C-alpha cells in the first residue's frame, strides 16, 4: 500500500506506523461528524483543509483498478459526499455550466487520446515501461477528478461575498493554529511527521537552509509549508482591505506575524511572492492590481511556449538571482536544465503527452515544476485544460470586479485574484498545487459567476420591465449580511 523509504534522524523507515493508516481510516468518520455539526461551508473547509494539513504524507490504500486513497483523495471524496448527502446541496460531478466545465471535459478527452497514443512500451537501456491501457485511462480520469473536487465544490457552494469572506477567515484561523506547529519545527527541527506517523516524508538534507531548518509538519516538504504560509498571508491581506474587525487581533498585527513566519520558514520563493502581493496591493489601485494579475497570468500560461521557442530570459533571471544569492541561482539553474531536458522529451508528443508511470521522464531527470509534469504527461492539451481552470477564475474576476459597487469589496476580490495569480506562477518552478489552492480557485470562480449571473439577470429583468426574481433579491440580501452572523 505504501511505496518508498524515508529518512529521519539518520534512520531509514520503510513504512508508516499503524497510526498513519488509522488516521486515514478515521477521517471519513471525522468528516461525517463535521458535516452534522456545522454548516456546509465550514464543514467543507475543515474536511478538505484539515485533511491536507493533518493527515500523513506518502501513505495510501492502493486497491486494484482504483486510484490511491490518500490525504488528498479521501477528504475530497468525503467533502463531495458530505455536501450532497448530508448537507443536501445539489452539487454535480462537474461544474454545471461555463467554460470551466468544457476545460475539465477537454482534459478527460485529452487523457483518453493520451492513452490511445501510448500503447507502445518505453524501452531504454536501463528501464522498461509498459504501454498504457484502458485501466490507465480510468485511473487518470478518476484521479484527476478527485484532485479537482475541491475546485468543483467551490464553484457550487460559494456564491455571496460573505461566503468568500468566511472561507478566508477560516483559512487564517487554520493558519494561526498551524503556525504553532510550524514554529515548533523551526526551533526543534522538522520531526513531527516522524514522531506521529513513524517516518520522515522527504529528503532530510533539503530541509536544511541558512544554518537552520525549514518546517515540514505534515505537508511533506518545506516548500509546501512556505506556500501554505503565503496563501494565509495573502488571505489576511485580502481581508484587511474590507476594514472589518474579523479577529481579536488587528489585521496588521496578524499580517506582521505571518511576514515573520514566512521569513523564518526560509522559503525564498514564497517570501518573494508574499512581498510582491503586499507591495502591489498597498501601492496600487484595485484596477491596476487586476491588470497586473491578468498580465502575469498570461505570462505563466504561455511559459511552455516561450521555452519551446527559446524566448524566455532564463540567463537574465539567473544573473539577477545570482547577484542576490548564488546558492539559489545554482538551484534554479539546475531546475532550468532539468526543464529543458524534460521539455525536449515532451516535444516528441507535444499535444497529448507520454502518459503516467514515468514515461514522460528521462532516466536521471528531476521533475520540479508542475507545468512540465503536465506537459510531459498530458501534453499541451492537458496543460492548457488544468492551468486554464486557474486562468478562468483570474479572468472571470476581471469581469466581475467591475460589477461590484463597494470599493472595499472590489479591493478584496482583486487581492484574491492576485494571490491566485502568484499561486499559478509558483507552478512554474514548483509542483505546489494542493487542495487549498483548488478550493480557493473554485470559490473565487463561484463568487464571480454569481456576480456576473446576478447582474445579467437584473439587466434582463429591467430590459423587459419585469421585477427582480426572488433568487436575485435573495442573493442581494445575502451580500448585506455581516460575516459575524454567518460564523
């Protein structure tokens, strides 16, 4: 059920302990209790986010003909079941309409073509990988659907401004509690996963940085902890734009605390992302923030094309970073070299990719960036579909924010837009995609769809001289509810 070995404290452990499997087994029961205890939005949040933050890494139940059941898939399944059968929300397997539905279907169709065009085995001097079969098609479709469940649910349960505020407040609360574990590992070294689940989930040496430790907690790597801190920091910055007293402590104090935490976590990329969000939000108007997010998102999604035609300034970027930190420049150069090698292989099957089981990789390659993983496995079609979902939320925000009357709410939603843009950009050097990100992307898209659809309904009603529908009036009234009433 579990594959691989991990190192901790100089000792190798081949398997997780019994409690690791027990934690996975008990999470469905925990989720059911949560859905019976609290409303649908906090229940969905704690089911998905709680599972991601607390369950063991690299531990799974691997049944024949089914995708692995692990810390991402089990909470996703339970969130779908909880929303549909306990909260009685009419959610569907895919978004009910919109371009996002077409993108997901495109990915599934592209995955089928990937399987049909990769029936031949990969035969190389030191490895043999069998060709793909219909079983691989089923596994790919189901596993990717499980990955996207937080996004799909987010698009269907988040509609009002207060819904979205509630999600971000919950994320900040989760971040405040999790920061206790992060600080512990910064001081004492990353050992919690080993102490609780019996093994260390990654390379120990990669967590040593600048004479100290990068925290890992239960996320698997220091990079992913840093990205989580960045996401929480972006959320509290967005909430601060509303000028609400959302917590006992002031927003500025919480922002300062997470700034210190992200620096102590020693994730250089996350620090730069957090600094960029803060500067852009504080020194630019919301219209400019939206334009910056649009521009950067286009650059991110065109990055593979820039690399293929040698237009991206890799050398200039290396020189710039090298002037600040030579070790980080060396690390980035290694990633760029690996990207070029993997991209050269991906170009051989550029539209639909090589498929799974490492067929997209070279014998000695290291895959860091999520984009190159997608292009290698599923081609430009698969890459465009998955990255297109994030881009869809970003561009939909650009339309929706112009329809919002209150300035602070426009600042709020464009700040989230910028945070999602930087999460998209982080998929270039890293594979930091996670359930929290997908839920936030889905929540943003669900909110923007509600804004645009409500406005369209109002315009249509006015054009034909009809009164507003009960649904539209209800949506408008929900916007006026205070966040405190919903919590």
